[in-house]
C-alpha cells in the first residue's frame, strides 16, 4: 500500500553521491603556491650543508678583514685567491665524480705533474698553444683510462690502482725533466697569465674554473651520466641489475678525472710559466679533503659540485689568511687535518640520524 509521502534518502545513498567538484589540489595542477617555486629551486641549489659552507666562507672573510685589513680586501689579493683555487678546483670537480661513483683517485697530483712536463717539452712547444693543450689533455685522459681499465676490468681496488699510477707518473715526469724546470717560451700561453688578459678584472683561469664547474654541475644533475654515477656509488649491484653498465661507467669516471687533471695541468703551466715534476704536489689529498668538506661521502652515492667548490674556497682562504698573518705552515696543516676530521664526524652523525 503506497502513500503520498516521499521516502527520505538513506545515509548510504547520500554517501554514494559524488561530492561537488572543487578546486584541484596544488600538486595536480602544478601550482606550488605563492613563493614555493623559487624556494624549491633554491633548495635544490643550496641545501643546508651548502648554506653552512657559505657561512664558513663569510666568517673567514670577516676574520681576514679584521686580522689583515685592507691587505686581505685588496683586489689583487682576492684575484690571487680565486686564481689559486681555480687549478685545484678543476681537479676537485673530477675527484667529486669519482668519489660519488664509489671510487678514489690518488694519482691526480702525479697526472697533473706528468701532463704539465710533457706539454712543456721543446718538441711539444713547437706546435704552439694548441699543441700544448692537446698534449696535456691527451696525457690526462690516457692516464685516466689506464686507471679505469685496471679498476673496472682488472679488477683492482681503486686505492691500489691509482697508487701505482701515482708512483709511475711521478717517476716518468722526473725522467722527462731530469729534475730541471722546463720554461714555457710560447708567448700566447704566457699572455694568459698576465694582467692584460683579464676580462672585466677576472683572470682567465678563474673563468675556465667557472665554466668547468658549471659543466660539471649540469653533467651531474641534469644528465643520465650523473644519475648513473650516483646509482653505482650508492649500490653497484643494484645498478647492475637495473641495466647500468657499471664497468663502462667507472671507466668513464676515471677518464673524466684524467681530463680534469689535463685541464688543470695546462692552467698550472699558464700560472707558473713552466713545467716541473713537482707540480701537483698533494693535490690528491687537497682535492679529496675539499670534496669531503663539500659533503661528498667517502663511501659514494652522494655529493655536490657546488659543495666541493666551496670546500676548495674554504681551504684556499685559510691558506691565504695564514700567509697574510705570517703564521707557520705547520699550523695550517694542523688546521686542515682538524677540519677534515670534523667534516667526516659530521657526515657520520648525519648518516646515523637519517637511518
């Protein structure tokens, strides 16, 4: 028996009704909200560790201004700091890639020495600046390929392989020079180190360093090569199962490190006007230390180019402050060692917190 009353909708029916359309969530529309876009971009470029390094640089600059005054803030001194940082900085860029990939390269300083003396021989200088650049790059890449073949296809432990290359390259550079200094006679090369060649007050070596840094950042953060480097450094076996050619990647990483050594060798020749078998002394330790200070893990899988560059600037500024204040180099070495230990302890502490 029906009545004229209309039945009330049940609670289940009301739940089944679709909700009225509302504004889509921000993630779906790509709207990051006011001010979030720039913050995300800056967050990728400058993480907490990078900001900490910038703070350390600022503190060092304040200390320099207080202790050395106008001598530290002089334009010539600042140009000198950047020029000194440029050579070891290029080496550090290559070292950062190797360390992120889970390796180590103890031969970078010896490769710089070998490339610098080989490109300054009388026979090489007859081909002009182009021949010298080609020779330095070829020697660097060749040594890097030898390291890569021994490590990737040997297989040898990176420590042993690069240690053997370090000793061999040092010995060969000594054999080439006979213990003497080889002076550069090519005017176009010497002109690059003179103040007349500065561009808007910036030395050419600093410009080369900036270009290498930018290219390294793009290679690490915006290419498949960089993602594969991080992958094999984090877990080589997982990277292999994912289809990454781990051996070939390692070979290319050491070749890249050798290329950076070749570039740094030519820059050092421009800076000093000569090639010596003692060039690049302790570059391996300085570049590793700068990369560690910059946040690169010794175990691989993490690191940044910007952090490594800031690490180079920190050590270069410390050296400059010690020189300006007439402090002994022994204290500088002690301070460098203390900074390395502190950086490694901070890395271990942050890693334990994340796990």
